[in-house]
């Protein structure tokens, strides 16, 4: 398969690439590195990157920013960061890709454990991750030509504990390599509308 | 209690008012009618309405617009309608209200059955309803002074079948009066972080 991997140079993206590269053709994309450059928040940029990628069988999104802050201090604009980037960035990939992917192709998006298990400062993450999952459940029933869509919901990564550990006290961190398996399951499997929780 | 009811003149809002009015002081708010006028998409307007309402023990949101369209035709701007109105409108109420409600007060927001049960044309609704539920789960653990937050997720209303029926083929519509009970349970009960599904 020809697979576009967005966020290929992040911790998770590298682990996904390691699993898929031996048997697929990977095209990497990112804001500042990769075969293709794209700004997820800009629909035109996403459309251009997908056209430049050529024929694709799968799009994987392992990217997406959002803001962390105490609920008492959160501003509407700070919620807007996650809505524009991690939520609409992934939606942009689906909106553009639904017209471009080969028949039977797939989208695999990324949410996170905060959908169900909130933490302090994480109200934007819980909002956005929940939205990504709801969107994928809905898109799954409308995608044409056998296109599929799934979401991977990772726990905090072992590799991210040095930076995010204090926010995730008591969470059982999972290795990025284990989370990467869920992306493989989505791309190479046949399911759609699923959320793979690697918690 | 003193309760601010946003969207009081909608089908659901009227049913909620009927249940609560006999034993509480209701202040109604809406875009074009009610004791107070507010534009949910405008944070300053929401802040002003909450200040004008005076001391409050509860805020109920039974309002929120979003766009319905086939996934193939959806534009980012059309998703923006639901994000700005039904999602951020309700978030605006929480952001402003967390500093103004009396100790032990509550927020009751509205999502909908499309969180779990998608329909054609409903990808924005599934996205936004899921986001509202995830947000409330997260806000619940950070709200101060015993403030609570819950979400009511209604099925399609019996009263709405004339206009929305064709979209909800095979859904068991529920009377607005039954859904209104869930708002009463949220306001007069003691739970927080819950989604009351009236499906």
C-alpha cells in the first residue's frame, strides 16, 4: 500500500513508521519535516499535500496540538487551538482524502485516553479527543467506495513520561511500539468506525 | 433555586421550564426572546448575560445550532458553525459561570443521541455532541466550590418528528417532557460528570 503518515517525526509517528515501512510505501508529512510539508490547520494546504502525495491507500494522522491549562484560566481562544489543529486538522484530512483515496482505502486518526479519563488542565484534550472519536463514528457510515475510518486512542506514552509524566500520575504508560500496532490493525484490517483504545 | 435557562423557548426549553417553574425561580435567556438576550457564540455576550442574571444556582443550556450535510459536501466552515455555537456556546457558559455561580451550583449541558448513533448528514452533530460530553467529564473534576456539571443526551423528540423525522428513521422518539426530567435530575440531584442518556 501507499500510505501517507502525517506527524511521522513525532514519537508516535516514528514508531508507526517502523512497523509499516518494511511492507508498505510510506510518504511522510509534517509541518517542518517529511517528504511533504503541510499545515493541518489550513484546508488548502492539506488538499495540496494529498494531491502531491499521489495515489494513496491510507492516511494516518499522528499529529495534532492542543492547549493545557486550568479550567479556571482557560480562554475561548485557547480551546480554539485544539479545535483548529488536532480536531479540524484531522477532519481536513478526511474531507480532502475522501475524494482522493483509492477504493477501500482508510483513514486512521488519533485521539487519546483523556476522552474517558480526564486530568487536571486537560479539558481541551478531553473535548477534542471525544470530538475526533464521534466524528470518526459518523464519517464511517458515510464514506463511499469502501473507504474506512478508525481512531487510535493511546494512553500516555512511556517515551513521553519525561515531559508529560507529572500530568499523568498513576496512568499505566504504554510503549509507542505497542500503540503503533493499533495503527497497523486499522490500516491492514477491515474494520471501520472503531476506536482502538491502547490503555 | 435561581436557574438560568438558555434556549427556554425551544421545544425542549419549554418542557424544562414546565418542570422547574413550580418550585424554582427561572430566568430565561435566548437569542431572540427571554428575560435576557445573549449570543452564545460571543463570549462577551454570555458573560454579560450571566452577570445580568444576578446570583444563580444553576445554568441549563438547551440551545445550540449546527449544520447537517452529506460528508461528501461538508466544508470546514460548516463544521465551524457547530463548533462555534453548540460546542463553544455551551463552553462559554461554563467558563463564565464557574466564577459566578453560587457554591454547589450546577451546569447542565445538552448533547444528543448522535454521539453514539450516527446518521447520514450528521457528522457535525456526532462531533459536537461527543465534544460536549468529553468537555463536561473533564470540567467536572476541575470545577471549584462544589460546582457540578452534567450533560443530557436526548433522542429525537416526539415533538420534532414533523421536521426531523426523516433523518431519524427507526429511532424511538422520546417526549420532551421525559427528556426534561433528566435536566431536573441534574439540577436537583448531586451527581457530576454524568451524561444522562434519554434514548
